[in-house]
C-alpha cells in the first residue's frame, strides 16, 4: 500500500529554467517556479524593496539639503534687485550673486 501514488504531487516544468520538479497539486493554484528559482525571485524582490527604500531616503535627504540651502540663501542678505544692461542689441538681466556678470543672467533680445 505504501508504493501507491496518491496524486497529491505532480511533475511541473519551471517557467524560468525549464527544469522539471514535483509540486503539490492544487486545482486552483499550481507552482510555476522550481525551489531554486523561487529563492532567486525572493532575493530579487528584497533587492528591489531595499533600492526603493534607499531611493526614498535619498529623496528626503535631498529635500532637506535644498531647504537648508534656501534658508541659508534667505539669511545671507543677497541682492534681491536685478541689474539690466544692454550689449550688442541684447538686454541682459542679472540677479543675486551674479549681479553685474552677463554670463549668469537671463538674456532677452530687445
């Protein structure tokens, strides 16, 4: 009686590597991947999760740095007015720390 198969397990082909393995039979859910591929899928899912968490942490750090930079800029007493000069038919408007330098300004044709 011990040699008789009960039908609880079936041979299934792995969708990733193509290896055959025995899996518990269930008419609603059949295993798609062999145990080795399942381990790799779990590792990959963990890697993606950690990358997303690190990305969120980096994003929050960047926002904190930008807020600190803006606060420092506001405290610095930089020139709020702009300087406008006309050179070679171009109107050059400069603001902030580059006030007086046509390189860093916004160029508008006259």
